[in-house]
C-alpha cells in the first residue's frame, strides 16, 4: 500500500528535478553495487592466498585500530565538551572554537609531522640531548607503530565528538543537569548517571564519524606500517596489479561497515534520549576558581597545543627551510589542479544536493524517505571502497563503449574514461555528496514550503521559483555546504592516490609523495596550503555559528 502511494506521488510530481535526483541516486549507488556484485564472481589464485594467510591479520589490525582510536577519541571529545559546556574558566571562549581547529590538520599530515619531531634527529630528542644533557631511550618516542596511529587519530579526530556533544549539552540537557544539581548530586554523578545516558545519541554520532575516518584512512596506516584493509587494497592494486582481489577486499571492508551499522542499531534498540523540552533553555554554567580553574585551562591548553599549535608551528618552521625548492611552476600547477577539480566536484555536488533536497521536501512519502539515504550513502563508505567501485564501473563503461572507440580510430577497447579526471570527479561526488545535501536540507528546513507554494500559485515553475525565491533565502546554508565540501575534497588522499590520471598530482598526493620519499621538510609547504584552506573554513563556520546563535 505504501509503495503504491509512493509511486502515485512520483507520477504526480514527475518533472526534470525528480528525474535528475533519480539519476544522481543511481550514479552514487552504482559503484557500491558493482563491488557487491563482484562477490558472486569466482576468485583467482591471489585471493585464495590472501584469504588463507593475510586476511585475518588485516581484519584484526583494522578492528584493533578502530577500537583503540574510538575509545581515546570519545574520552577526549566528551571530556572537553563537558568542560566547555558546563563550566566557566579562563580562556574558555577561546578554547570553545580553537578546539575545533585540529580538524584543519589531516591525520596523514599529523603523522608525518609527529614522526619526524619525535625521531632521534627530531626537535624533541635533540633538545633533550643538547639543552638538558639527557639521552632518553628512543623507544619512548617511537610513534611509528599502532600506538602512534592511535595517538594521531585521537588528537586530530576528537573534534567530531567534541562539537556534537558540546552542542547537545548546551542546548538539550539543561533541565536534567540543573534538576540533578538541585537534588545535590556531585558533578561526577551528574556526568556518569545523567549526561552520558542522555547524550548517547550525540556521542555515538560523533564516534561513528571517527570510525568512518579511521576505516577510510590510508596515509597514517601505510606510513606507520599498519596492515589495515585499506592499506591492503592499495598493496593488492599497485603491488600485485590485481584489481579483482582488491575489489574483494573492498567488499569485506564494506561488510564490516554494514555490520557496524547493524550492531549500533541493535545496541540502541527502541530507547530514546532526546530532551526536546529543554532545547530553548541555555545551560547555566558553573564558574571555576583557583586550582580547579587552572587545571581546566591547562588541560584544554595541553590538548590544543598537541593537536594543533605544535604541529602547525613545526610545519611553518620546516616551510621556511624548503619553500624555495618547493614553490616552483610545477607546484603552482598542482595547486591549480587541486582547486579546479575540487571546485568542479563541489559544483556538481551542490547542484545535485539542491535538486534532491527540494524534491524530498515537496513530496512526503516512502520514496522521499529512502532517496536521501541513498544519495548520502557514500559518506559512510570508506574511500578505498568507493575508488574500487568507481574504477570497476568506469572500466565497464569503457568496454561498453569499445565499438564507438573503434569507429573513432582510438584502438581496441582503450581506457578513455577510466584514465581521465572524470573518474576522479565522479568518486569525489559519490564520497562527499552527504556534506552538500545536509547543508541544502538544513537550509530548506528553515524556510519551510510557504514561499514555494505562494510562488507556484503565481504560476512560476520549480526552476524559476528556486532562482527567484528560494536561492536568496538558503544561500547562507548553501555557502556553508560549499565550503565544507570543497575543504573535504582538498584534504582527501585515498581517492586521489587511487584514481588520479598519470602525472596528475594534487596537494594531498604531493604531500604524501614527499613524505614517502622522506622529504618531510618539502612536504611542509603543501601541507600548510591544505591546513590554510581548512582553517579558513573553520573560522567561517564559527562566524556563521555565532550569527545563528545571536
């Protein structure tokens, strides 16, 4: 019955916007479906060897890295959110937005920076030997290991948890916390018995983002020598030149992601934790004095310095040593490549996001409930999986177009589409469609449908209504989505490494290349370009957030 009603709604509102949204959803799902279909193909000899001797280690190290990184990330993020939301202490206003800045530093850049800083010839051990005459055991500073990767992920991914948990505590938990205070509960009892249960959806939401980032990572794990499934996909693809086995590894990783979703849903069950009745009441903070204020300030300062200030200043120093060798015409060319491809992919994402969000808000049925989840599914899939799926899809398209290529005298079944920038742009669109769609959806939710209905009654179509009525009202939300999507694409490493055409470099791939060649000082310059773009986006979001709160 519901399906019949949905189909009737689709036929009623059938227009160019609906067809475009359906086409976009199909394009995003095709790479994922391509990987799932590969499971039904017969495996080759390499896969039999990988499954028998290597797959267990890949899975174990991936799971262990995810568990440890998630634990410490949740610990740091929730503790900082509790301090900032509930207490008042010196420099709180600064730390409130400064603790988001670690997101501007991609984990793979942080890994290169800290591994060099803590090495025997790095700044830390050199200072201890030269200034204090103390030669510590080098093992104490060894970050090229699993614990080093956990350290990097915890320090540079905790803002995902911090931002979501802080927002929840400030907006939706005031009545519960204040009632517990009136009943004489201690801060520790309030935190463990009230805050953690009611903030669980927010904490889990931030933790899921961290899990996706860790599973998608290639730069940190490969540089530290950790054999995760993402690293194995790269090694199988480029080392064995075996795309079929790489696709099967991607399918295993996808199965793990789906299993994670199912486990989280089962764990949540039917429980609900929302506190909508206190949404509009701000939480009254407690002013810390004396030693408590100093400890809170120093803790926030310690995390901020380790997660942003120290690596950023170290990169600036290295950049002053190497910028003359790096800032060449070739560097400006790859910077142009990065900006151009990011702008192109961002433009496609924002157009598709606006079309899909507009269609879904004007129709309320099962179809419009499922469509957004299909369109945004790419963000929950690790980049290596998307890269494999997009590659397999484009190779299939090249084979389908082989007769056309032959008539154009291009040779027998050449790889035209799968060796072009088009494939990389398509992968970016699949991976980051969620960031643009969420921004467009939030903008439409604020304006409702009354302006659209009035415009349609006056005889304007959907396109003219959007350009003349809706666009001026949601341009702020679209701008935020555009900036966020652009930054995510600039920072993205696995997709660029796997799918870029021959001799085509971006800032992310050049940074990785420098670091892999142990040219860390040269890697500082492109790293600072990436961090600079990300910092600008963080500051813009902070400014937009203040305007929304006022």
